[in-house]
C-alpha cells in the first residue's frame, strides 16, 4: 500500500508539472508596443490556490497604483499574469530547524545568499520561459510567493512573500527591478569605501550633487546612511520606500521609475497618415494627426515642425500643411510631445519627449515634369583621361512646357548619391522641351587623370538648379556604372574644383576667385619629382621645345614671365612644388581684384623637373578665361 501511495504522489506531481500555464492579462491599457508590460508569476501556489494567487495580484496592483509615481502613470502599464501550479504550497526554509523543503514551480527559498529574509527563486530558467508566455515582457518579472514568512529580494525578478506586508515588500522590490534603485537602508557600523554607485538614489557625495535639481523639494537633501552602509554613502531623503516599508518613494526614486517607464512606453499610439511617406499635390491641404496618452495633469506640450522649423501656435494634435505654402519636393513634418511631469527634472536623454515624422513629397500636377528615364555610355572599362560619350534621354512628362534647362554630369563613388563636390563632367544646355516630348542628348567628356581604379558612377542630373518648375523635383537623376582601369604613365594637369570640368574648355574665373590646377603623375618618382606649372596668354601652339621630344604646349609670353616671377606667391600658390607619394601636386590660382589681364583664353601646363635632366616630362594644357 505504501508503494501505491508513493506512486500516486509521483503521478500527481507529474500531472501538476504538466498543467498548462494560465496566461491572463489583468490590466490592459493599450498595445504591448506602446506600454510597459509587467509580468507576474506565482510560486508555491498549488492548483487549488489559483484564486489566492489572483487575489494577491489584485491586492498588490490595487496598492501599487495608489502609490506615486505609479498612480500618475497608471495608463503606461499593462499587467499580465502567468500561473503555473506548484506541487506543494509555500517556499523552502533551509534555515529553520528542522529545515523545510517544498516542491514548487520555481523553487523559491528563504535565506537566499545567506540572508534570512531574502526570498528568491532558484529555477529562474523556467520562470523566464513562463514569463515569455505573456504577450510581452520588459525583462523584469514579478514573482508572488505563497508563504506567510516575511521576505523578499530582487534582481531580474522582484520576489515577495504574500503575507501582511506583501504590497509594501513587492513595491520595494519593484523599485529595484523596474526602477533600478538601490536600497537606502544601512547596517550600523559599516563604512562604504567603493566607487560612486551607479544607482541614482545613493551617492558618495556628502552634498548629494547627484540629485541637486531636487534639493529643497519635499525634504530632499543628503542624509548619511544608505546602500547597507551607515557611513560613506548618502541618500536623498530621511526616509523612502527604498529604506523603510510604509514610506512613500522619494522624488529621486520616483524620477528614475518614471524615466525607465517612459523609455519603454511609446506615448504616441497612432498617427494619420499612417505611412511614413505622404504625397501631396498642390493645391491640396494635408492633415496630420496623432493620439497620445500623456496624462493631462502633466501639461504635455505639443510642437509641430516643418523642415526643422517650429510652427508657432500649432499645439494641437492635428496640423494642416498647405501645399501651396511650401516649395515643391520633399519636406519633413515632425510632431513632438513633451511630457512636463513634475516627477522628472533631469532628462538628458529626452525620454519624456516623443516624436513622429513624415516625409512629405509635394508636387504640382499642372507643371512640367522632367526626368531621365535612361542613359547609355559607350565605355564601361575606362582609363584615366579616357574620353567617354554619354547619351541620356530626357522626357517632359508634365502637361506644361519646360523652358531652357541644363543636363549636368558628375562622377561619384556612390550609385545613389552625388554632390556638387564630386568631379564635374560638364553639361548640355537644352533650349526647352514641350509637354510630352522626349529628346536623346549626347555629351562627350574626358575623364580626369585622377580617376580612381574602382567602380565609379556617372550621374546625369536634369535641371539641378531648378529653373524649370516641375511637379516632382525628386526624380531628376540617373546613374551609370564605369570601372576605372590602370592608366597610362603620362603627366597630366587638370582642374580639381567643384562644378569645374577637369579639362574645361570654357571655364572662366572672376576677380577674387580661385581654382586648383592639379598635377597627376602616377609614375613619377615622388622623392625627387618637382613640378612647375607655367601660364600663357598666347595659346598652346606651336608651344615651346624644352628638350628632345619634350614640347611644352604653351607659348612663352609676358604672362609666363609674371607666373615665373611670382611662383608660390598669393596668385600662383604651389605652382612650384614636390609631388606627394601618390604623384599628385595641387596648386592654387587666385585671381586678384585688380590685375591687368588679357580678355582671351589663357592656359596652364606643367613640366616635371629631374635631378640629372632638368626637364623630364610635360603635361597637357588646361584652359582658363579670366573675367575682369
Ligand atoms: Zn528614495
């Protein structure tokens, strides 16, 4: 018979452990992605005590949401319970005589870590797995233990007994787990000597500098005795729930609970439009709205911005964007709600603010609409200095005629982006394009000597400076890939300036302007390679012979003499220099305000100077027209 009873007992325990866990949402304020989701487990409750567990949860929550700051932010929380019946009631009491051991779901025990009233669970992996059955969890889990002996402890789990002081103990433990707060009580005679604690509510500073924004509020100052030490640690207030049960949480402790709660909660619950991108056609007015759950008592401030500019007077949950009052193209509409809760004074992370943004594309269907549906290039594998032919097709899809515009070309290392700092490959001027018309253009350009040996992208951009009003200003670009190959061992000279073609035939410079003639000599020995850039106003032919097979493509004249006489001065910066390790030398030509100058084109060319032979190489010429 005895064996029979044992078998029956084992079968009962097995059945109990196989009992499906019961998941219940006991407090639902909104979707789990917008709220802080608390999860409560029970340990030491047998199946027939599930009602006791439910009652304990109810008692705890009722008390918790009467405490500040939980009362103010009650709508920020969802609470879920996961009940797993234990085989036996209570918790282990290994420090009693005789010791008590019971079989429970998470193996809760007193005297955890040798502290008699520290009640904690030993089977945390099952507890975590059970907590994960809840609709959501923030990683901190509350455990109610069905035992009358006073106790509680907190780490990942906030654990409390369910006796008469259950609500106070559990609220204190939640201060640790949710609020990441330290104990403010101390043990007589102990002195702290460690580093500054990470928790916000204890400090090694006798003046309590850590919470200086709270000094003078509700008795907050600095009181010695905290974090288990009578000396060497200070707490914010003479008393607090983190020091003694039955006390309110001090404002310093409340602040951290509020900030952690807000860093998890998303107070903006819905927006309209629901999509992040919004297309608006002139002359329509677009409405933007949102809903939030910041308590009215926290006096939230609503701020609307368009392209970063705060819209004065717009403080409602709805905002109207008049498409005729913004430029065509993309804009950003952003709303920010700022919780002004008096529970938070230091918020460098702005967890009390929440924003939502929309990208708004404003178009005008009555305008011209230029785009480049395709482009071909005659070469894909290219050497530095190669001449390529680019053939873009430009279309005007809009109902209106497009006036004169330009198609410009940039060399970029990005397939999707170009800037005016990228190498400029020139432009084609187009007189205009009728509605519905398309045109195939052709542009021949020389790639720079400095072309890198990698994948590069030639971008064609139509109407970069927006002289044609278009219904859509965000589709004016196309890119083609090229692959840079090793180039010839020649000595090249090119301009390296924004919006300037490296070998421009028509570049001009106004008084005070600067340009950067740049020498590219990849095969020159950089340790001894000097370069000299010469200038002429009388053309490139017949040129000047410097030695056998070395024809400098410039005619020596008065400008050449001015250049040589003022090398490396304010006008001819670094016109004489040493190539760097990559064989590059960059000069700077600055046109002074009052130089007597020729009206026709001028030219630069460079010559390399050697140690045994004076002139070792010459470059191509590059042209510049000076403007008075
Ligand atoms: Zn406190």
